[in-house]
C-alpha cells in the first residue's frame, strides 16, 4: 500500500514511517525541512524507493500543491494528516490571537488543504482512506472541570483547532461518501513526543501500532468517526 503522511520529521509522523516501512508499505513523507530531518533521512538509506521525502509545509498553498503534484503520479491508498502544533497554553486572561490563528492554520486548515490537493489521488487508491490526528482535548463531551489526562480548561488554540478539524472531517465524510472515501479522526493517546512531553505515559511505538490497526480496520460503515488509538469511539 502507498501512504502519504505530513509532519514526518519527528514524533508520531516519524514512527508511522518507520512502522509502515517495516511492514513493507511505501511512504511519501512530507517534512517541513527535509535537510534537518536526520532520523527520517536515516530511514531512507535502507528503504530504497519505498520512501521518498518531500518538503511540505501544510500552511503554504504552494508547498501543498508541489507535494500533491510530486506524489499524485500514482494512486495514494491512505493519507495521514499527522502534522500539528500545540500552541501556547494560555489562560483566558492572556489569549494570544496571533498564536491561535497560527495553530488554526496548521491543525485545522492544513489537513483540509492537503486533503483537497490529494483527493483525486486518494479516490484512485485501493482503500480510499484519509485519517487525521486529533486529540481528546477537542471532545466537547469530555471538556469538563474534570478534564482529560488531568488537564482541565486552557489551551484554547489547540482545543478549538482540533474541534474545527473534527468538523471538517465529518463534512468530508458526508461529501465523499458516495465516492467511497473512508475518513476518521484518531486520538493517539497522550504520547512521549515534543507535543506530548516527557510526562506522557505512552511510547510513540505503541500509539502508532494501535493507530495503524485502527486505520487498517476502518470501513465505510464507521467512516466519519472519532476513535482513540485502541479503536474505542470517543464522544464528540
Ligand atoms: N503526542 C501527543 O500526546 C498527542 C496527543 C494528541 C494528539 N497529537 C497529535 O499528533 C500529531 C503528531 O504530533 P506529535 O506528538 O508527533 O508532535 P511533534 O513531535 O511535535 O511533531 C509534530 C510534527 O508536525 C510537524 N509540523 C508542525 N508544523 C507544521 C507545518 N506547518 N507543516 C508541516 N509539518 C508541520 C513538525 O515538523 P517540524 O519538525 O518541521 O516542526 C513535526 O514533524 C499532531 O497532530 C498532534 O496534535 C499528539
């Protein structure tokens, strides 16, 4: 199978590339600055033509178009919209609107841009799947004083951007259902990456192993859903 993935320089994106190559898949990997993505480059040495690395900034239309052009000569079976940023953890009295707009651009508009650009190649694929990495922190149902993972309140930019992403995914699921598109948002859990931090309980290997199982098992019947990395549905 042929995968396209954003944000593969580190963290979960890099681990997706590692595990997909290990199981024999082909990956078109997007990275903002490929020359600085050393771990990714080291995977390329053993992968031969099963890994191609392309520059990709999901906030930049021209970059997204160039990536789509480079990978669309053949069908893309699965697109993983992984790139994301956390933004500032501001409380209500200290909101930073420039930061919020930037986080929205990366986390909500970025996946939409990339999905739009790659949709023709995905619809020609064998599985026609687009998945987006979201967060439980964007769940309205779980946004209560008890919080998620012990975090309550704050993080307006991150929560709002991923909630907008979730709405975009649901809309795509409706718009492209008849063409066979299977799409979902997946919460990776709280994972040890730059976004998750050192206190996170889960390793990237375990999160990605779970998410790949969820992606493999997605069908048109459960398209449009919000899953965690173990395949449990998360309340909206
Ligand atoms: N870790 C967690 O606990 C957790 C929990 C819930 C959801 N998530 C989601 O999981 C996804 C992956 O995050 P992670 O934990 O692996 O974080 P990470 O280690 O910080 O990696 C983020 C990746 O996104 C890339 N990126 C940032 N801005 C970009 C842009 N404008 N264009 C293209 N790529 C960009 C980064 O590239 P550079 O190296 O160039 O900056 C990096 O490769 C994110 O969507 C995040 O919201 C993570």
